[in-house]
C-alpha cells in the first residue's frame, strides 16, 4: 500500500510525519500547481468547490508516481466536505484511477471502525506507536504553524525584501525530504533561527489585517495567490486564526475526547450567526469581530466560488464592517480567477487602509495640539 494525501498549505508536513511515525509507505504529491488544478477541473463536476478540484489533481499526480491509497480526514455538518471522500473515490475510479481511500473520522461515533482504519494505516495495532505518532504529529503541526506566524511578523519588517520568502520556500522544499519527527523538528528550529537572524526595522508599525474565510483557501497559499506573503511584502502584518494545528487539536482531538475548546469566536459571532452552518462560517464571523475589537486595520475574507457557508458569512460581514467601522474585502477564487485583477483589488484595499490610517493620525495630532 502506497499512501498519498491532499495538499493544503503545510498539511503535507502533518501527513508525512504521521505516516513516518507509523512506518507507512507514502508519496507526497507535487506541491499545488497549475497542472494539478487543470487535471482536477477536467474530472470534477463543474460546480464542485475549488479544493475538491485541486485535491483530485494531487491524487492523480501522486497516482502517476505509484500511490494507490488516499488518506484524508472526514468532515461533517451541512457542507460538501462531508462527502468529499466518497465522491472523490467515485470520480477517480470512474476515470480509471484505481485508488482506495482511508478516511480518518469516527463514522457515526463508531470507534471500532475508526480503530480499524488506524490499524490499517499502521499495519497493526501497536498502541504505543499509534500514541507516539499522534503526539508527534500534533507537535509538528503546532511548530510549523508557529513558524508561519513568525513569517507574518518578520516579512513586513525585513530590511532586505524577499528574505523571508526565500527562507520559508527553502524550508517547505527541504521538509519534503525530512524523515520522522526529529528531523522535521530540527528543520523547523533551524529555519526559525534563520528567520530571527534577519535584519528588521523594529520601529516600523505595519498596518494589521486579519485573514478569515474558508479553511483551504486561507491556509493554502498557492490557491490564494500567496495572499499572506503578498500582503506581508506590501508592509502589512497579517494574522490568520484558522490553522492546521488548531484544527487538529480543537476539532479532532478535543472534540473526540469532549475536552473544553477555545470558543471565543462562537461568542463573538453569536449576535450575527448563532449556530454552526458548516465549513468555517462561524469562525469567519467571530474572528472578524475579534479582529475589529483588537484594533486591526482591516479584514480580508477569502473563499472558493460556490462555497455555501462562506456565501452566508459574506452576507453578514457588511454588518460587522458597519458596527465596528472596519473595512472588509472579500476575495472569491475559482480556477478562472486571474491574478492581475485579484492583485489590483488587494492593492486598492491596502491603499484604502493607508489613507484611513493617515486620516486618523492627522485627527489625533489635531486633538493633541488643542489639548
Ligand atoms: S467549506 Fe466550502 S469549499 Fe469547503 S467543502 Fe464546504 S462548501 Fe466546499
């Protein structure tokens, strides 16, 4: 059995370390690329959401390198993610790609079935090995997320433009070759040190933008046309609360063990959206409110065309923008999105944020001079 898994930002690190620790054979698909999207678009239903199309492309590119089994996590709730696994298997098999899928979820709370799937992945039921694999996978997910957060802080302040991108890109490439938790952790630590050694402008006060939206398009930089690094290279510090580690810890581990979760976003979203409607709509609304309260200069929502939960969230965001006086930009992406138009919208939005800041500074100085 040769396993592969879909790309979504740094999820490949989590996937490969889990499989390394379990001793399974696997193939990491090529990083998301134009060809993968073209392949996925060819086989997926036209109205399918973008992540499904790119994932199909990942699987087929990995199949061409020898993969025969797909590992993915399951979803639930009123959005299409819940049937991605079954749908993808059917599309692949109909198109002649004979691949099996292992979905890591607890089907209808059936623990026995879940354990059977883990056993299949691990090639047996060695509880110590499985526990260590889960622990190390969770650790590396957290470390990689923290490293990415560090890039968000350093990029807008770096003196030599492009340094953060260069180091981070090399890290992502090198991580493909890392084997097991210890090598991966060392690579994260070395990269962290390299980033911290960069010369930065400590007096610079960048504009701050919160990124919200559908998890795939917010986390996967290729899909969002590198939104986080584009903003960073424009001198803007970004923050993105939905992360892979947070998803693993809060949505998988804590949910399964009925442990208390960080639900500040649920509370913040409550006046606008009082229940979970699938995807990350509730996070989008709650985090937009939290960003506004934390004094951020703007919020950018990103989502794939036809994403139902985010369409609902988009219709609510103008109320948050009005109530908290915070500008919100919505970017909708599909396989036809052109980078030039997309970039123009981001530039116009950042111009607006800069003008607002200039105006606020002038007003503050006027008040100060009167007192
Ligand atoms: S959250 Fe949106 S993009 Fe993701 S599966 Fe659901 S509908 Fe599709």
